[in-house]
C-alpha cells in the first residue's frame, strides 16, 4: 500500500485544520465545518483560494516592511542631520570661546538687572 492511499483520505481533515489556522491568523470569518466541507468537496478550489490569500498577505507584509524601513531610514537621516547641526553650533560656540573672535559683539540680557548688555570684543579687552 502506497503512502498516497493512506494520506489521501486524511487530506480533507489536515486541510481543514490548516485552513482554520489560516482564518484565525488573518481574522477571516468562517467555521471548522465549512473548512472541512471545502476540503472534502472542493479540494482544488480550497487549496487555490488559500494559496492566493497567503500570497496576497505576503505581498502586503512585504510592502509594509519596505515602507517601515523607508520611514526608519528617513528618521535616522533627520536625526543625523540634527546632530550634525548641533555639533556645528557647539563647535562654533567653543571655537569662538576658546580662540576669541575679535569681532564678537553680540548682546545679551544681564542676569542681575535684566538690561540688554553688549559683549565686549576681545580687542576691547586687550586695550
């Protein structure tokens, strides 16, 4: 006796179980009796229908993954750009502080009086 003669009568039961798991996984309406009926009476149609559903869901999941990856890449690029801008700003502040820009005469608010104060340039300190 060949394996196909033993397995063929069990095929509708196995197919119905797999079909019900597929329905459960993708939230498809139906019940176990309908699955068994489909695999018993319409075996090729049930197999094709399930294969198409799985192919469609794989395509959808792939498109979602590609979109998610693109969003993450854009977010990473934006974060890198912001970090570079912050580093440039910090670098400029540190360079101006460490070297002393002779023409730096920016104004600031006095912490004690609240008045606008003009910074002295490095050249004014050298006088």
